[in-house]
């Protein structure tokens, strides 16, 4: 993570929340700078803005729960 013109980067954070094919809500350690979030589910970049997930504050809400065994990583500026 480094300092840039939009804050400090947080790289590959694992958000808090159970990946169990039921849970859709995950919590980040910080509130991302608007539009700086990159959410990867098992290596695939997800679309925000309600397509795959919605981000409000530090809370990520998926439309479809991630399956058990999938990996969730999030990079963002804070």
C-alpha cells in the first residue's frame, strides 16, 4: 500500500463475513474512497453499483451469496 492522490491503498483485504453460500454481507476494515473499490471473487473482478454488489460505507452486499470455498479479496483507497 502506498500514498497517492486519493489516499492510501489497501491491497487484497479479506473482508469480515462468512463465505458459506448463504451470507451476502461483508465488512471492510475502512471506508473506501468513492469509486476506488476493486472486489475480486475467486479471481474475477466483480461489477459494483448493484450489478454484482453494492458498497455502502464499509459494507459490501452481494446480490448472490458467494459459494463456500470461494475467495473474496478487496483492494481500495482509504
